[in-house]
C-alpha cells in the first residue's frame, strides 16, 4: 500500500557491464517465469489438466531465481558499499549500469 508520497531516486553507484549482464539475465528470467505461472494458472482455470510436476518445477525455479536475484543485490551492495535507506530499494539502469536508490520522501 502506498502512502501517496513522492519517491526519490538517487544514484548510489555503478556496476560493470558483466555484473549488469548477470542481473539482467536474472531479471529476465524472473519476468519470464512470472508470465509462465500466469499462463499455467489461466490454463488451470480453463481445464484442470495442468501438469502438477511442471507447475512445481516452475515454482521451485521462481524461488531459486528470486534467491539468486536477491543474492546479487546483497553481494553488489556489500562490494560497492551502496547507500541504503529503510523502505528503499535499489534499481539498475540496464543501459548505463548505474544503480539508483529509490525511496519515499517524507510526507
């Protein structure tokens, strides 16, 4: 739930192109798996013949990918000593490799 406050975006660092490629691969995988789950759920609603083993494999893959995704952010934050604020999160500009901290401003 949003408090309706504006969000601030502050550049806090930069990663190498190789590091960017790694997080971009993980991000793309997360998005693809999310879309696959939506398709599986839609198919399940239309006919109850969704392959349970496939669904479980996708759910496990999502869990593993999310863990790797968060692990990348944790590792880079430790490596580069990025600023962090409670309630904020980092974002990457895939074009420039810049890292930004996005956080709500005070209301």
